[in-house]
């Protein structure tokens, strides 16, 4: 497969594993239709390639974090002088905000329906929308010291990235609500809750992820495919969830 190198992401193949590396400008990726379509096309191509056994998405350190989220959200928000606690924040560039939500949801849906095993490597702190995107993957690895930040609360926003949908599938309803109203939680708690599978040091993180993945992809493709389809049965409701979210936000 031909590698792709863009400002916001790059791709390569190692040991029969397709790797997508999320780089700087992650919000450019989820607000640019052409850029996101290029990513989605690549994901679908790996799904149909018999030489590819699994998919790994991994971020360059710092590019799922609070700074990028803050810069993006505050850059499209309008004056909040006449807002109150009962009304959602106003966006001067509402079209960009809606595009971000819709494009990320589209990517999440493609990853959630991916027929092969897909893994997420969380390299450093991660904020609300990308936590949800990571939870749509089958297996997650994270670096030591990673914080899971509920950044949406700081700006009076809803938890996007299908976070409520996936979180309530992993843990009890009341615990899922508790977590979403917090400021943050650490990677050790995420491990206890089953939100990540392994914690690795930052050094050689990608190499460690690839090594761990070999344990899973030794199984026959038919076994993996049927097991995934059965395990993901309840995810059929994801499309309805996105429609419900859109109705609440008037997308």
C-alpha cells in the first residue's frame, strides 16, 4: 500500500499492521471534508486488503490535548455576554463546529464498523471528543501519566465524539455520568475501569503497541471477523445515537 503523508496525519504499514499517525492540526483533520475523506478512504482500503491484519491509530504526543482543544473551541466561539447556565454557548462560526461534530462522527462510525481488529495508541493527554473516538476501537494502549480530560465541561459543551454512547457500554450508567462531569481522571483509573488494556512507558511506545498487537492477530481472520461482529452487536444503535445527538443540537 502507498503511504500517505499529510500535515494532520500520515500512514505506513509494519508487520502487516496499517498504522495511522495523528499529527499536529487534528482539528484541521476533523473540519476538512477532503482531508477526512482521504483518511476514511485509507481505512476502508486497509479493511479490504488481505495483507493487512489490523489497524493502529496512534497520536504524536500532545496532539489530543487541551491546548489544541482550547485553541479550536475559543477560535470559533462568539461573544458569551448574554448567555446563561441554561443556554448552550454561542458559536460565531457554527458551521465549523457542526462540521467538526459530523466529520468526527463519520470517522467513528467507519472505525466502529471496521471488520478487522483496530487498536488505539493514546500517547499523552487526551480530551473529550478523542476519548470517545478511542473507545470505539477494539483495544486501547496508553502511555504512563496520560490524563483523560473532560474538556467540554470547561466550555459548557456536550461530550462529543460519542463519548456517552461508548462510555455507558463499558461501565455502569451512574459511573459513566460521574466520569463525564469530572475535570479529568488518570490512566491508572482508566485501566481499572477497562477503558484501556495496557499502559506502556512513553519510550518506544509505538513499538510496544505493535508487539502487543501480535498476540491478537495470530488468530484466524474468520475467527476475528465473526467474534468482532458478535461482540459489536449492540453498536448497531450508534447510528440512532448520532441522529439523536443531531436532533438535540439542531445539526
